[in-house]
C-alpha cells in the first residue's frame, strides 16, 4: 500500500516536471531531428522505419538511408553529423542532433545533339577526331558528357561554326559540355570561295563626328570593301567629337563600339554619332555577398562534402573556373551596384579589371600544366536588381539565375605573379551584355549588374586561374569600367 502511494507521488512529479520544462528524452537517448527538403524519404537502416521528424534514439551508432521518390534525385545531407551525397550516412549519436536530407527534381539523362553542314562547299563532321564516327544528324548524348566535333572540308574550305556552344568559332575542332539540346552547323565555302561587299557608313548628328576602323587603330573601314565569304571582321567606332550612339544595319546592332562578325552576304552597317557627351564610370564589388563561387561539381572541403549548387561568399579568392584545393569545377559571380547609367543609354564599352591572387603552377596543390590558356564564358543575370550571393547553401544557386541572350568568351593566358592587375586580367568587352540588360526593361540609374563566369573549355582542371574577391581587400576587388551614351 505504501509502495503504491510512493510510486504515485513519483508519477505525479514526473508529470509536473514535463509540464514545466517540456518533454525530456529518456535516459540513454538523444533527440534526433531529421528534416526532408524536396520529394524523398529517410529511414533508419536497422528497422526501415521512417526517420522524418524528431525521434528519441539510443546513444551509439545510427545509420540513416535516403531514398528519392520517382522523378526526384538525392542531392545530399547537411547538418551536424551527415554531409555529402552518399545515400547512407552512419554516425555516432552522442547528443541532440539535427540533420537535413535534400532532394531535387531529376534532370534529364540525355540531350539531343543535331549536327548539320551548310554553305556552297562540302565537308564532314565527326566525333573526337578526323576519320572518327560521323556526327551529322541527330544523336542522343548523356548529360554532362564532353563532346568534340571535328569539321573537315572535302571541297572548298571550312569557315566556322554556327549554333550552340560552337557559335562563332573558326577552328576545325570544337569541344563543349553537353548540358542541353543543341543544334550546331559546320559551314564550308565553295572551292575558291565566294566574295561579298561590306559597306560602312557614318551618320553624325549635329556637330558630332567619328570614324570606323578595322580593329582598334586599324585601317579606315568607311566605304565599300570586298571580302571572301567567311572572313571574320572587326569594326571599331570612335568619336572625335560628341559620342558614339550605336550601330544600324545588317550587323552589329546591340554591340558596343567594337563589333565582330563573319561575312556571309553583302552587308551594310552604319555607325551613329551624337552631340551628347559620353558618360563613364567605374564600380568595384563592394560587399562580401556580392561576389562568391558555386560548386558546379561536388567539392570536398576537408570537413564535409558540398553537393552541386552550393554557393559561398566571404572569400578571399574565386577560382576561374576550377578550385583545385577542393577538387571542384566552379562558377563565379560578381555584382556591381548602382551603376548610374540612365535608362535607354547605349553602353559603348565595358570590362571587368581583376587582380590575380596566385600564379598558375606555383604551389604544390596546383598542377604544373596550368600555364595552359583557358577559355571562360561570361554571362549577365537578366535582372537589374540581382539578389546577393548566398553563403554555404544550395538555395537560389547562381546556376539557376536566368541570363541575358548575349555572352562573351574570354581566352585567358598565363598569369605570372600574385597581385597582377594588367590587361591580362582584364575581360574582353562586355557592352553587349549590359546593352541586353538595359533594353530588357526595368532599368534605371540605380540598377545593378551581376556577371557570372564559368568554364567554356573541354577540361576545367587545366589552366585555371584565381582572382581576388572583395574579402581580399578593396584595392584588389574586381572593378567594372564602362562608357555609355545617354539617350
């Protein structure tokens, strides 16, 4: 009787403590909270029971198993005990622990590559090497596969590629990563080649004046000149009074003061000049959250493995397009705020001046072949008010941001020393990207631009570069330089 009464008192005390302090895991157990993001499940390996939510689990070794539902794929673990992309995670539970399993919609396994030939000449296109497998027609290619197309003229000559990742390239071999459906055409001239007239005119308003040359400081281009079909031509407009106000005609519309194209027909182009004084500016990246990198391949950070899509800011440097220390292909973002360019303006020149932060090939973790030149692709986010780059998260990654139509390739030679800030660390002209962004609408003098840089070569691990970001110091931060004509 007394024993029952004492047990009843202890039970009442336990209820009172629970009411005051919340539930307490039983002795020898810890609270394990499993959160699921996306469409999938997490179970305990020992029992197969659902692990989602908060569970009181005995201290000791625990194994969690992730499984994606149909149409979804497992991205990876985050939390105190689990990380990386393996489906199974085993750890020692020695305290209350929170773990998240993230799933994402499953990507298409293959993409369609359509290869064609065009022009008055004839030729072949093969995979990997001349004499390889015929590439003309439609082929299903695995997502992420590296593809090389090789064009060989049989009559006439090969004059360049159009379409897809090869657009504008004039070398016989073109290599790229298959990440979307693509149509690519190899163009061949007839024997002896055709020829076409290029007529360049000047339209100068008021007292303005200017000229057009073939390339910077080249010969005068005004008038009519004849070129072989497929010739790559660069026109550069320069104002002698007033400012350049854009191109009109068959080519160059939307470009800056410099315009490059391949002639395939009789072509007319006009350079317009205005009395308006040119505007100019330079803006540095001015916040940690306005520059950073994203893992494009899973990266081993030494402590935990981050999956594809993880972005990071507050860094001293960004790898372009590879961070060897983490064995990861990366893409980098750089936002420049409050440009002060009025709506309707035409940007005549724009470039980013970077500072090198390390010499290629001078450290133990850098391969010796990184003096090889690399090719990068520069895009601009299609948003005049781009969001900050998040830190250590897979939400809103750079790769998910829509970009304007115009892009620019940057073939980067070897960099010799840390701290270099020369023409070698200067991008090509980015005015076409800025003009696309301004023309898209929503632009005003307080608008911003986010440039995104990624690999555009067959192998991102060869020839990579590193540039300083905001956290290396404001003197080394990337700076956007630009000139423009007001409307």
